[in-house]
C-alpha cells in the first residue's frame, strides 16, 4: 500500500502532497480532473477508492521523479483514462421515463438478465424494458485484482445467512456472507471471472429428470454461441470464436500457480482444457476477461445493444411485485420503486425474472407465488402454491487450507499497490499482477469416487488462490472472520508469503432454503444454506485435503518449501491436527462460499412436486411469467456458475423467440 501519510488523502488535493518537484500546471489539472472523476464515482467502496488513490499518488511521484528507471506512469495513466472514457460512453442510458407498456419486461440486469434483454431486443418489433435495482458499472470495476474489494461497495447486496449451528462457526455471528451483484452486469461484475461450464453428465442428468432439451448436446451450442475464446491451449470443437463474451487466459502467472499445475500433473492429474471433452484434470484459469480486464455481461451483451431504440433500461429501480391477473393467473406487468416513488408498467407478452437465486424467489413469494403456509403466515395473498425458495445449493469449501512458502512469490497486496512497475504494467499493457482475477490462478477437477476414471464426473474442485488471509488487512473482513480466530491462526503469517487451496464440494448433497423475513420487499430474505447437513459433503473436502498434501510432496512444491500451516483452529482444539475429524471441524469453522447459489426455483416437469418452472422456464400455474437465472438449476453443475447461467439465458432467449414465432439461429 502507499505510504501511511498518503492513505485516504483526497485526490483533488494532490497538489498539496508536498512533492518536491511538482508537475507542470497542465499536468496537475489533468490529474486533478481524472482524480475527481474517480472520487465522484459513488459505485466504488471507500476501500477501493483508497487503492486507486494510492495508485494516483504513485503516478504523481513518477511525474516528479528524476530517476530514469521510474516507469512513465503519467503517460500510462492518460492512456488508461482515455480507455475509461470510451468504456463509459458505451454504458446504457438510464431512462428517465418508461413507457406504460412493453412487449417484455426483464427484471434484473445481471449475468442472465443482461443476456436476455440483449437477445430479445435483437427483434426490432419487440419493445423490451430492463429494470435493475443497482447502478451503472464503472471501468475501474474491471481491474481483475480489485475483485475482492468490490464486495465492500454499494454494488453488493451484502446478504448474510441466518446464524448457523453446523457451519460458518468461525465467522461473526456464525453467519456466512453471500455477496451478490447490485449493478449493471450483476454478479458478473462482482465475481472472480472464472469460466467453467461443468460436466456432460450434469446436463444429461437435468434431461433425465424430465427437462427435455437440457441435455449436454443441446446446451453445448449455447455455451459456444456466447463465447469469443482467445485461449492458448483449448479444444477448438468445444469453443466459440464469434460470440459476444470474451473468454481468455489470464495474462500473468505467479511461480506458485506454475508449481501447482506441475505438481498436479506429477500426481496423475492430466493437464486438460476443463471446458473441453473431459473435465477431470488440472490447468490454469480460463476467465471472462478481455485484453487483461474483466468482461462482464454488461459490457459483453448490453454495450452492443446501447443504440437499439427498442431497448430501454431503468436503473436504481427495485421491482417489488409482479402484477398478476387474479382471474386468468397471467403476469401482466410489474411494480417498481425508485427514489421512493412507485411505478407500474405492463407487459404485452411476458415478464422475465432474472434476479438470481436469492432475489428471484423473494420476488415470486412477495407476489403470491410460493409455499402456501409461508405466504399465509405473512398474509400475502396466494396466487399459486409452489416450493419457491427450496432446493438452495452452493459450492461450499474449506477456507482454512493455507500453505506458506520460502520466497516472495505470492500476492501480498501492500507490495503490489506500492510498486510503480506493477501499476504501469496494468495501465500501459493490461498485464502483470493486477490482471490476476482476485487471487485465484488455477484449478483442478477430481472425481473422488472414481479417481482413476479420466472421464469421471467431478465432485471436488481444488481452487488455488495465491495469497493468504494475511495478504491484506481487509481479507479476513471479506468473509467476516472472527478476530480471535484470525489472531490465533493467521496473524503470525503477516510477514510470510503463501497460498490457499480451497477444496470445494462440487456436487453437494446438502440443500438449503430461502424464505421471506416479512412482507417488506426492502428487507433481506432469510437464507439457510444448510451446509454439511449431509456428512458426505465433508468426506469430499477431506479427500481434497489429502490430494493437496500429495501435491506438496512433489518437486515443484518442495522447491518453494510449501508447508501447510499447522496452527490449529481454536474451535477444533478437541481434535488431533490433520486427522479427518480435524479437517471436518475446520470446514465447519471456516465454511467458505464460492458464491454459486442456485436451485431455488427448480426446473422440472409438471409431474415434479419440487419444481417451480417447466423445461421452457415458465412458472407452473402462471402464464406470461418465466424465470431465467441460476435459480432454475435442478442440480448445481460441477462448475463456477456464471458460465452456465449465461448459457441458460442464451437458451431461454431462443425458447422465448420460438414461443412467439420468431426464427432463431
């Protein structure tokens, strides 16, 4: 980080920093204007602002420095500022006044809603309204390494679980944090950009559950349709080159990432394209990045649609109710609130809800679609009795598998933020450490039930993050870690380098629930992920720990002297360190969500009593209403769910067009 006396210093007072050789007046004005622009971006959390304040301090120092080795940061900053102005000129316009009626109303401009609104507005005769509770995005949000800090910003819904008894025990109030995007692009702006699709068997299982048209061969074309791949090692038949969403390698790799992949290979994990024919294996990340920066669904799908006169976007507007005709059971519009003012807008054809696995079930229940008794308890008039909010799934992991190394090769953010060459690499070349997506660099998929089967169905992921909780003082706050746990285990590592591997349960057997706190649409719903209700999920995590231990015994890891941190977690002192029981206890203490919430509006045929939507994503018992987002997943795929969610939106868009007699590709 920048020197303490610069920390938090207002950018518009850069001239008062007392730099020995001040830049010329014109340069000062340019810096001040750029700085004020950043200062005025309310979408950035204070902590993220501070990071970029430090960057500007480093830039000013470069202008005043006579050292010939100092990089040309001022010129690089001007280049980046020019890119920012172009980027932000592509942001969709927040429409001041909406029409009384549209053909389609899409609720939520996230990973799914952005895609649906873009694709439906391709039909020029259709008028489409996209409503988003959050604000405009910002180019600064696209800096990959800044991803964790965005969770402290107003662009995060900042959900938390209810107090837990068997998980999240090492976090404040025994509650896990569930970040969700509240911004144009939704969680594709907040996430860590990891692009994985899942396994063939995931989607074939969806079809076997009665969801016709959702088998792997049917959905693969939609993954390919959206993708514009720029990958160094991939299977060409499984990737698209002409889509709107950029998928690329991460430009920079640390020595730890290289050692991780080499170690995995040495213990028998093949180096594979995890989005190719087979998933079992190991590799560096494929990421939703373009030219070294984040590529959200907002930038990918809505920027190209900005000039379509038939697409209207309403931001800062929370949909509080779906309007449903009581006699016909047809969705006819929505009610939304902006700045305290209620507005009703009507749909000639359909309302499409794309709020995600928490917001979507909340909105359906507020509108009378949900469990009969629950709605009766809250005096919400019943429209149709459906198991909305049930079947909540997530990919939970053990967050406490930390290893130290003997070299300064991990990501310690204070080092990064104070190094002008690293900053210049980002601003000038879109390269270097700032392009690492939040810390993760590589991953491995394993079928622990059939470890020798190269075409297995993974139920374990090992995700490498090239840093530790002590990499920055805000890291433990990211998950809400209790101060006494951090002090007892991780504070002693503050002068060390190291990494964390997250053993992640990819096919969880435990199921949770989302339900309403009350009938107030502005109150967060109650969320119980019910982690580890089934002990089999803990067995998968222990198997992951043992695999990591095998990797640490290989040459690549031994060259770094990679050593698991053996300081026991206070809540697990009753167990002998490194026993299966200890690691299961550790998982209950540091239960780390990977933000893959799904399943709360389950897709299934009318004969399935647990289903909320049919295979064409129409809500059972209500016409003119669809759900298009991760909540429809009947089982969560063995994937980071952003790519499957985009696929769902691509396929849904085609189904909607087909149902309204519009030709599709």
